[in-house]
C-alpha cells in the first residue's frame, strides 16, 4: 500500500520575521476563508446592525472556486466612507474604503471588491455579508447574498502540484524532482512533452499583466520517477499588492499528500529569480 511522506516546512521565514518585527503589524488573514484585496482584517464577528449608512445595491459572483478570485460591488448611503465585507462563519471581516460615485450610482459612494477564496475554504453555499460604515465607524444594516464555494478542478495527472494566491501579484511555482530537473516558467521543453518530466500549465499574472489567473500547476501526466520532490514559491513581483498569501498543495494519484501556506512580502522579491529561486514550501516523497 502506497504511503506518501509529506512535510509542510517552515518557509519564507525571513519574510515572516520581517513582518513581525515591523513597526506596525498587519494581520494578513492567512487562516481566513475570504480575503479582500486592499482591505484590512478585523478578527471576530461583524458589528450588529445600526443606523449608519445602508448598502443600497450589491452584486456578487454567485459561484467562486476555491483558490480563485471573484468580485463584489455596489453602492452605499451618502454618509458611507467604507464597507465591511465578510463570509459568514469566517475568522473576521474586512474593511474596504468606499469609492466616489460613478455612472452606475451618480449620487452615492460605491465599492468594488476582489474577493479571494482560500484553497481550504468550506465548500457549499455560504453567505456573503456586506455593511456600510461612516467616518465615525457606525455601521448600517447588513445586506447578504448567497455564494457557492466550488471545488477547484485539477488538471489530469499522476502528480499535480498547485500554487494559488490571493493578491494581484506575480508569483511563480518551481518544482524540482529527484533527478534535479526543475519545472518552472523558464524551464526548457521536456523531450516527452512533460508526460513524465512534468510541465507548468501557465505563467499566471506574468509581469503583472491582469489576466485574472492566480493559480499555477506543475503536472506529471504519467507516473513520475520515485524520490523526493520539492516545491518553491518565487515572488517575482508583488505588483500593486503589499503582501500576498499563497497555498501550495500536492496530489498523488488523486489523493492530497501535502499542503502548506505562506506569505510573500517585498523582502521575497529580492535577489535572483532563476533556477532554484524562491522560498521552500513543500517536500514530498514519491514511492
């Protein structure tokens, strides 16, 4: 009977230490199911409904897959300076600054949120909650929408390693097998098309181009060589993001055999971005 040894290692240690030692510690919500780009996390339950500015309109993606990004937008009462966004049952809520009126709401503050769903979020129909808030922090009544969190479809392969992240940043997955061959965006084409040597499916968000993709897979379609495989996350650029959360997962013969989470900060963009670059995220042994 097959057993795959996996170890989620401490990684991006220097980044985490740097963040912890900064003058202002920011809770980046590494354990949150929902993450909102450009917003601030407050842990705990949303405030109770108050007499603050209401949410006038709310449009949200009805279905978002794990490890991908959806959108929510709407308009708020005139006194609103921000909006609170949460997934019911999550570890906290996110505060996002309101935007000026636009053509869809010419007399009301508006908001547009990129909502990232963690690769480990609970599946099924969930509730997205939005509340307006004024400059004194007074909330209005909440408005809700159902949102279906769907599983992410994996590419077909004997061994699949996946990197997902939440912010508009250029992160790169690098996987090295027991023969020393690295599979990454700058790897030469495999002689067999990547069937046994592995292939990267896409260079997502390359050079900060907003392609809407924040997931990369390295796929070994046929049975890979026995031995140790390592996965690294190379932070090529954070683009417009301050930090980026990421998750690395590995499947062998369809079974999840390893998973780890990490954080990319400006520190991780330094240095070379070639072969062997990046923070060590995951190791696993293929029998």
